[in-house]
C-alpha cells in the first residue's frame, strides 16, 4: 500500500509535472504566437507597447512632387506662342568615392578634357569650367549656361561620354516664335520652385491664372521601384494652369514685324511702332515695335512699350479729330471755302485768338503748312486731304471754339488711360493754355498722346461713332475642358464721341486722302481693296526744351479698310532722321495692308478689273463639272452647253457638226478649262496657241493628229505657223513654251 | 440496425464536408499565393507600360519642340537668305483656308 501509495504519488507528481510542463509550453507558445500575430496582424509590439502602424506606413516611403504645367498662351487661331517645355540641367559629380558599378567612373576624373569638350557646346569659357570642376565639392552645376538645355544640346553633350557628367530634368518657358509681340506677351522666368513666374506683360498680368498647383505622389515600392498591390500609394494630381488665348494673329504679327525690318532697312529708323485692330470689337490683331527683343534670349535694350508708354506729338493724324469735332458740333459746311495760306493770329488778352493778315501789326505769331505750301481758297474738306495746318487752325478759330475741340479730345479719350488688359501706359501731356498751344494741337503738335489712345479714338471715326477699347486677352480657358471658359472678353464701348453721320462724313473725306491725286496718302493704295486713312509727319521736339531742332521726325499713318465698311485699322509710325520720302516709299506699310486685306478676305474686284484689259470684272467661281457629250450634236448645241458650264471652247474646223471632242464625255472638268471641238477633218486653221499649256496642246494634237513639237515647259510663248493659216496633217507645228 | 445506418450516413457527410473544407482551404491558400504573385506581376507590367508611355510621350513632346524649332520662319528665311534668295513682298499672297 505504502509502496503503492508512494508510487502512485510519484506517478501523480510526474503527471502533474508533465502537465505543468505541457501547460507552460502551451502558454509560452501561445504568448509567442500571439505576440507574432499581434505584431503582424494587429501592428502592435506588446513588449515596448509600440503601435507599429506609423512605422509600417513610413517604411520605404518615397515622396515625389508632380509639377503642374504653366498654362499655354495661344494666338487667336490656336497657335502656341508660350509653353512649358522639358529641358535638362547639367550635374557634374566630383566625388571620387561616388558609388558606381564596376568598371564605371562616376565622377569627373579628367577635368581638363571635360572642360575642353564642354566649353564649345555650352558657349562657356574653358577655364571657367575647369575652375568649377576642380572645386572641393561632391557635385556642381555649371551656372546658367549649363541649365535649361534643349534635348539636342543634352544629346550632343551626352554623346561625348564624359565621366561624371549627368543631367536632371527641368522645365523652361519657351516662346516658339521668339520675337512674337514681346511687349504684349511678356515673359516668365524660372523661380526657386522649379517652375516659372511671370515677369512682364501678360505673363505677369495673368500670372495667377497661368500658374498651376503642383501635385504630389507618396508611395512605397520594392527594390526595383514598383508599387506592389497592398503597398501604400497616394497620388494628388497636379492642376495645370489655365490657358490664355490672345487676340493677336500670328501671321499678321509676323507681317508687322517684316514691315518693321523693311522700314528699318529703308529709313534706318530709331524707333518703329505699329498695330492692327479690329474696329468694331477693339481686338488687337497685331502690336509691335522695333527695336524689340527675343523672348527666349531676353537681351532687352528697350523696356519702353512704344504703343502705350511713349507719348509723342502725333502730328497730322490728329487733324481727323479737329474735323470730327467741327462736323459733329454742326459747325461744318462742305461748301464754304477757307484760306489755306499762312495763318497769322492776334490774341485778345483773354486767352482767345483770331486770324489777322500776315502784315498786320497786331499779329503775335504765324503758322504754315508743311513746306510752306498754300492751295489758296479751298473747301474745308481739302484741308484734311492736303493736310493743311492753317485750315485746322482756322477750324478752331472760325468754326468751333478751342474749348469745344478740347471737350472733344476729352471725349475721344486723350490724356487719359485706355486701361488696356494690364499693359502699363502713359497718358500723355496736354498743353492747352496759350493760343499757340491750342493752334498747334489742332494739327497734332504741342501735346503728346499714345498710339493706344489714337487707335481707340479713331475707332469712333472708322466705326459708327462709338469708341471701343482695344484689348489683347480674348479668353482664359480651363486646360482640361476647353468648354469651361473662365474669362471671355467683351467689346467695351468707352464713349460715343461723335454721331454715326459724322463718322460717315469723316470716312468720305479720309477716302480722298488716299484717292485724291494730291492726297497725302496716295501712295498707300493697294490693289486688293480700297482704303481710307490719314498721314502724319511730325518734327520731334528737342530734348533741350523749346523748339523742334532735333532733326528727327515721326512719320505715321492711320489706315482703315475696306473703304465702304471699315473693319480693320492699321497704325504705323517710325521715328528717325527726316526723310522727304517717308510717305512715298510705302512698301513696308503696303505689304502689311495687303496682308490684312488678304488674310481677312477683303479682296474685292478692283484687282482683276485693273488686270483685265477690257476693264471687265470677271468673277467666276471655279467649280468641278462633268464634261457633257457633244459628239454628233450640232455646233450650236455644243456652244450653248459649254457656255452653261463656263468652259473655254476652241473650235477646230469649219463644220457645223461635232465630230469629236476633248476632254471626252463624262470626264471631270473645271470652270474655264479649255474644251476642243473638232467639226471638220480637212479645213483646219492654225489657232492662236499663245498662252496654251502643254495639256491644251496635247489635246489639240490628239484631235487633229497634226504633229506638234514642243520646246520647254510652261505656257506657249511663240508658234512657228501664223494664226488662221490653213494647216494639214503634213505640217509640223513648232512651239516654244516658257 | 437502422441506428447504425444513420450513424454511418452522418459520418459520411461530415467526412465529405471535412474533405471539402480541407480542399477548399488548400485551394484558397494555393490560389491566393498564385494569384497574389500573378497580381504582382500584372501590376509590375502595368507600371512598366505606364513608364514606357511616359517616356514616349516625353519623346514625342521633345520631337514636337524640335520640329517647331526647325520649322521656324526665321530659320527658313535665314537659310534662304544665305543661299542668296530674296523675298519679294509684292509677290506674297496670303491664302486663307475657308474650310475652317
């Protein structure tokens, strides 16, 4: 029993111990397993009571910035004139211990060779590069010359296989048309944030709208950079900046700049400025100046925007406002004659003045027309056509009071800001106190105005009496949805200084400026359409103060077309040494006027009328037709048929019945194309082949089988057999084509 | 007898259920492993393609800029002038596309 009991106890103890051991094992195992599970599933480390979630989310986490693109700027036809482009910056690694795969040198190991080969490609001094490459730094850049490299430049350098030279991507604001309206468009420059900020012009004015919002991307990835399922990836897309559509028309702008070059070449001008504007709306289609600058190079020599910040005495283009004031206030009578000779005046002591004879003792001053010309007693209209200073002086003396003219100038917006789309501007200086000032301003001297003011003022004269504000920004559009228009320009009617009737009467006088045989603008005529306008020539006041002895003049012209309903106005001015041919050698401006006419379909028939010797206007629309069958029909029927289709018929032979035809029936034919009809196989007269094409001659040959020898290409300029002489199959016609 | 038969029947269903469960677990494990790696492979492929698209887009964009530069009016005129050609403004005719 005892033994049994003892044994039993021992056995029980053993069993207990075993169970305890089992339990301990289970508990330990459970705790271990639980801990592992807690860590892996619950993301919680029990021993250190640490929440692991945030460590996990940070592990291997990469943050990248997604660069937003600055908005595009387009011309009115959707051509990109400003855009962000991908460029490259050079990085030179100088650290000898930089990690690299076996056999690759990952730093600049040969600064002499490297600087020698880089220098010509970067346009940098070799020594300068060498200095930078031998600095005690881990890496270096090469200054501005090493930044914003184009793909081609980058590839050229990359092809040299220089050790330690690498590239990082960067963004540059690019202006594909370089000198495109730099004073309107302006430019943006790189900032510290690896994007661009507007510095000038519309790039500055609309900087907020053009600038996008950068996005970001934070993600985890495996060693190869892949984001695997379940890994964290947060992407906030970049918001690109809004796109801007300008009113400027690239092709017209290029024409304007071509005109500047021509004027520069012909007159060696110091300054040239000009613009084209849509009269009814105020849309600026072209606007520029010379000297200008290239928006990519930014070598700026002139910061003044001549069109808005350069007030000058406009000269005779101002006379239109004197006339408009007189006509609009009802004081103007076309039948009254005025003395266009030297205008001398006396003063009344109260600021007023009146005309006196040239030899009158009371006179305090006299003014003359240009070159001291006089046309005697002329109708007032001709005063504007001949651009007479003495007549405009008479207007504010006899027809309207100087104060009335002053009020009109106010109404026409002079000496005030035009407030055009963020373009900074000067307002000009009004000198209107003394009689001499008042008389001078009647022909545009003594006070200064800007081109923008002139164009705005003229919009009333060329239009229907309403003055519209010029503008440059047509639309601001969401870059992702071109239907989402964030800004749409509206035509702004600033004022209505004159009535529609006045405007019409003014346009009729301004027509004579161009088409009267003595009109000052007679050299501005173009073939495409009829125009109206006013010229101006002003001496530039010397900087030293009173007097006009600077020797410089500003020649200018304001034109509008077409004559019967002006739609576009052109202003053009150039300043330089006096040249009496300024308004005679007008090629530069005429090519611009022609461009406007052609671009906007203003070409009317006066061109063809002049070219056609019979003065007959031919205006046939060319259409595609099907050649009818004429064979076996009468000549009469064939002529009627071909006339309906406006075809040019050549009848061969004296018969009355059509034997064969070229082109054959059912072939395609165009209006005015030659059609050959053979009516007789024997009595064939030699036609006048001058002006025929090779194809015409071939058709003639295929119908008649008379041998033809053609020499040269183009059109027939001579034939060996005279017209209307009888020819037979034995003859050989010889033709020279040019 | 009848009781024994019923017991056997119950046992069969349990066994079958157990077997099914086991197979299902095995399949699930297998497929999750297989699909998981397949999914990874697909995702990597997708990202490779996306990267390729980005590279090509960049290449196209750079090509567009190159074309723009090469076709610039100034460049053409410079080349023409170098070869002795002159522009006669009087002969320039602007053709307007009415179709637009």
